[in-house]
């Protein structure tokens, strides 16, 4: 039996008691008592203490490696002038996005593992909901733009420099960021205005629409429809645009006469396709159908995959499959070692002179 599902009933009763302490009570005109939720209890991974220590260590390790890997890509794109091209500008923004995406949930997830109450405020829950979904939406848009960039580079190589200019690239980046944060305010405001009844326990690791709708006092089909329509439009719209771009890329690559040319083209797109498969594969399982009947334990694992594991794999996939990125990272590492060496062997005035003319 899974350790996450083997949690004792005694702790469930304790959490139920804590849930009632965080609820205000009022009487309605229908002569029934409604518990007005002021806080939520995020159960997270309910398991034995030893398993909690293991889960905490693994998630913390993944989080730190994600920050390190994506931070290295951001620094490489910023400091290496050879990477100041549209492809790497998009990649640098994507890595920067991943840092914030994973940070929108993991710190609270780590704190929640060892918390006795496991509570999150009403406003804190919806703030997490907003940033998590907005950053995820922005990621969908960036993946679409990156696919379009590869389409131009492979299918229209002669026109690529005139189409994908620095200015146009900046415009696309701004559109991704701004539109990503403008998609979800309406659904989130609609959900937050619904009356939530007790118990206020959410059997999940993040504030997610599915568990939140389960806490609503009465069915709200119109709000659920709007929320899942937004999610479906973002997921399928961006996924279909990526599919269209790579269909054209595949058709162009198959026309290349030389095997070496086809291999190079597939290698260029392979890393992006791996990222798309990882991200959308897990995303569609959770958010495509509003009537998903996945067990709570399975939903937690799937959410953990696309919220923490995918951001970790992205820098590994891009850096290991890209020669220019590997060279830039080696250059940064070499500069760090050089700075460390001179700091141990030179005086302050000599270090200043070397850094000034290096």
C-alpha cells in the first residue's frame, strides 16, 4: 500500500477538529448552518514521519537543482554575447519563467510537509492559484513561440533574419508575459466569490480548482464551465499551434536530401519536443476534463510532476543537447574558477585591475 494513502485515521480526526476551529459559523434563511471558510487545510502528502523526511529531502533537492539549472541558463544567455539571438533570448526567458513557476508552489509545499495545522489563508490560497496558473499559462505561450521560432529557422531560413528580428522577438516575449497574467483574473475572481462551506480540508498539495469547487456550498456549473473553458483554450490552443509548427517542420525536414542535414534539424527540435511532451502530457491529464476521476494520490503525483520535475528537466534537456549552450556554461564555469583563483593569490588592488581589463 502506498505510504501516502496509509495515513492513520487518528490524524484525519485531528485535522477535522482543526478545520472546525478555522471556520466561522452563520445561520441562513433556509434554517441550515453554513460554515464560512476563512482558511483552508492543505493535506499535502500525508504519510509517516520517515516518509515525510524523504519526501521533503527529495522535493528540496529538486527545487535547488531547478533554481541552479535554470539560473545557469539565464546567466549564460545574459553574459555570452554569442547567445544574444532570438532562439536563446526565448530560452533565457523560459528558464527565468521556470524559476518563478516552481517557486510559486514548492516553498509552501515544503513548509506544509512538517506543519501541524497545514493551513493556508483564503487570500493566500487564491494568490497561489493565480500565480501558479498565470505562470503555467505563460509557459504554454512561450512553448508556442519557441515552436514558431524553430519553424521559421528550418522552413524559412532565408527570411528568418528579417522576420525574427530583435525587436519582434522582444514583442513576442512581452506578449507571452502580459497575456499569461491576464488570462486568469476573471475565473479566479468568480471562484473566490463563491460561498465555501466546511469542512475546509483540501486533499491536494496546491490550491487547485478541482478541490476548491468541491468545497463550494452549492453547485456552480457556470463558473466551473468558464474555468475549464479557459484552461482548455490555453492548453489546446497552444498545443495545436505547436503541433502545426512541428508538422510543417517535419514536412520540411523530410525533404532535405542529406541525412546529415535531417539529423541536425531533428537535433535542433528534439529538445523542444521533449519539453513539450513532458509538460503537456501531465497537464492534460489533470485539466482537460472537468469530470476527472483520478484518485487524490494520483492527482498529487501528476501535479508534482509538471510543477517540479518538468522545470528541473528543462535545463538538463536544453543544455545537454545544445552545443552553444554547453560552451557558454563552460565559459561561465571557467570564469568562476578564474575569479576564485585570483581571489586566493592576488591582493585587492591587483584583483581590481584584472577584473577591469579582463
